[in-house]
C-alpha cells in the first residue's frame, strides 16, 4: 500500500472519530434544546386554544423527565386527615431549564402534574395537568395556568397569586428539575439560572 493511501485512510479514520465525538458531545454534554414554541396554536391564545391543539403540542414537541428531578409528595386534598394515597407527581419538561426569559414570557409548558385525588383549585387530578407559564398576568406580571388534559369545562386554572420568578445569578442549571417545596417549583430559564415558583 502506498504512503498516500495510508495517509488517506488515517485521515478518514480521524474524521470519523472526530464526527463521532461531536455527536456524543451534542447528545450528552450540550443537553437538550429549550422547550419548543407551540406550532398548533398561538401562545397568546392559550386560555382559549382547543384542547386538541394543546394535546398536539404536547405529543409532538414536549418530553418530560420522569426520573431526574421528578418529584412526588403527599398533597393536601382537603380531606381530614390527609391520606397516604393523596399523592401528587410533577415531571419537568426536559428543555424548560434552557429557555430564555423572552421565550418564557411568551409562554411555555414547563412541567406536568398528576395526583391520585382531585384538586379542583389547581385543575389537578388523576390525569396529567400541564403547567403553563407566561408573562401575561395583570400589569405584565408572571403567571401560571394549569391546563387539565380532559374535556371538562373550567379546567384551565389561573392562580390568583402571581408566579414568582427567582433568579440565581452566577449559577447554571444542568438538568431539568421540578419539585414541591411548599410551592410548585421548577427551573425555567437559561443561561442565568432562574426558577418558577407558584404558591
């Protein structure tokens, strides 16, 4: 085999290794892309968008982390005493922690919630309820909208209290997280880490 053939084979081999390393970096180190903008409805119409359009957005563009950062706890169902079975789960959307402030202000689903018992004031029950966040509250404030995945009317619940956007300068989220911490909490922006808290 000539020297030029050896050089070509080595060059091709190095190129394949470099491309493989790039793919691995993109998949495992760069992390997911930010939560996608809805394609099936305009974010401004979230309060009136058909449930079918929201389901289409969820099924085609959203993915949830059921392991890393997913949280579960006993919730106050209003029943006394609280029962061990009154459990709720929250799962973050995998790209929510990579959203820019502008994208979050426009509106995105940042997590989904389910509970064993029905909690009408949150629109939550034994079905998935999407947690939508935007900056369309009174006087341009941040707000939460909880959208239940069923056809019953009046199950898009907007909380009376404003959503709190808590900034963490100098920090950076490296994975999606959502928890119950006396409030519903989820990381929701990038590159300066911030979290959404709804009391």
